[in-house]
C-alpha cells in the first residue's frame, strides 16, 4: 500500500512560500501513490512524469530555502546544502525506478519528504518565519 501523507499545520516553518512548496511536494508524493501499484504502461509513464515534476519542485524548493537561509544568516545553511546535495544524488542515482519498484520508491520519497519538512520546521523557523522569498 502506498504511503499517503497529509499536510499538518505543525509542519509549517512560518514562511508561506516554503510552507506552500512543502504542501505541493507532499501532494506530488500522493500523486505518485496514485500510480504506484498500477502496472499498466500508461501508469508507469504517469509515475515517471510525476517523479520528474517532484524532482523539479524539489530543486526549486531547495533554492528558495537556500536563499532565505542565506539572507537570514541561518546557522543551518551548511546542513541545508548537504541535504540538497543528498536529495539530488538520491533522485538521480539511487531512488529511481531502475533500482526500486514504484511502490518502494513512492514510500521512500513520502517518508524522506516528511522527515525533511518536520526537520525544517525545527531548524529553519527562527530564520525564515515571515520572510518573503526573493
């Protein structure tokens, strides 16, 4: 069974742009769930499309976070950059449909993003709450 995730207001970092991006990423994880168990060629193609969209959203999101953390002189910036690099590596080389079936990949991504979002709330809130993204 796919791992569907819902936005929890407690996940928020207090910055509408980042919180909106986090909600959209979770929505993409749920869209992956819609195609994770269907083995039809159409569903496989749609899964790949949603995965590509999720990856693009992730890159834009990490750039927004980086900008806000840098402007706020946040001490967590280096950790954030490491996490961004980790996700890029995972999405490009490890967490792929070549290495995992769609269901395993969807579960992994949903859990990874929930972990990122929860951790972001703890580490970034003081630096980004209320700040506009540039």
